[in-house]
C-alpha cells in the first residue's frame, strides 16, 4: 500500500486548520437532547471523510438496519451505552468501543438505555451527510416516493 495522490503542492505549508471548541452549539438538534455536531464535513476535508459527534438522549432509539453502497461508517463510543448491530448481532458498546462497517455492511445503532449516550460517527469517503441529517425531520410528512428518493440520494438502504 502506498500513500494517496499528493493534494498540496506548495513548498512552505499554509495556515488552514479549523478549530471547533467543545461548547459550540450542535448543528442539528438541541444541546442536552438528541443532537449532531459537524466536526469535519465533507467540504472541510475536501471529500476525504465526514466526522460527527452524536448525542442521544435516554431511550432515543435509532435507525433500523441498513447499509451504504458508497461509504463506510465507523462508530466510536464516547460515553454511555449504544447498542450497535454489526450485521449478525447486537452489541452493547460502551466508552472506548469501536465498530467499523465497510460499504455494503448491514448495521444499525440505538440508545435503549435509561441514560444519555454519545458517540463519534465517521463516514469515508466524505459524503453530504449534513443534508441527510437535516432532511430526516422532513420525512415524517413525505410520500413513500419522496422518502425513497431521499434515501437513495443519501446512499441509505434499509432492510426489513
């Protein structure tokens, strides 16, 4: 395996880092409840990855079993207990636990516990997941056709 194709072609480096303080309000949702923080978006990383901090309230539930055709998804538990489905079994993941799901891998997650939980979600390569997170709330009133189009656009294929 070799290093990827060179992206930066300068000789002196540049100041281009992005700092996000921990007390930055969530991008979707509300602090202290269900919320998503955009740590590194596809735009920020030039399409390399997307990294998000997800806060889940007690008994928040989560998405049903699904897979992605173009992106992998990884989970790192920061605190609390998150139930992760690895395609074969449900695992009660706790602080420090990690799950990587390659493209095509069945997976799901949920917070069924009586306490809040928090995790990092990493998508590679980067994809416009911000549009997905922000559009989810609008699906409640969508037609079946609109819902299917939204999920297909965002590489999310749910299974029964």
